[in-house]
């Protein structure tokens, strides 16, 4: 639920800039992508600083990404595949 509310709130300031300051939509999208890129770089730096303070930090970082970033995507993919197979058999 937290992610869904954040996904709805993120474009809100950009919409305000487009409406009230009469910025072009292309410029707003470019600025948003640049800000998102820098945010991801800063998060990566934070994770590296948190996990890579010793020899086993790289392993912990890989485990973190697999557990929290990659596995939900793989589980969603498998769920969609199974749902597709079920719907093909049912109809």
C-alpha cells in the first residue's frame, strides 16, 4: 500500500509545475527523469556504504537486491504465467 501511495504522489509536484508555471510537458519529464536518476544513484551509494564496510558486504548487497527487488518481480511473473495458463484452459 505504501508503494502505491508513493507512486500516486510522485508525479503531483510535476503536475503542479506544468499547470501553474506553464512549463512544457517534455521539459518537466526530462527534469523528473534526471531527479529520479540522481535519487537512484544516491540510494546506491547509501546501500554500498551500509553493506560494503567489510569483506562480506558485497554478498549482503546481492542478497538484499535478490530478496527485496528481484524476487517480487519473478514471483509476479510466475503468477501471471500461471494465471494465463489457467485462463487458457478454462476458456
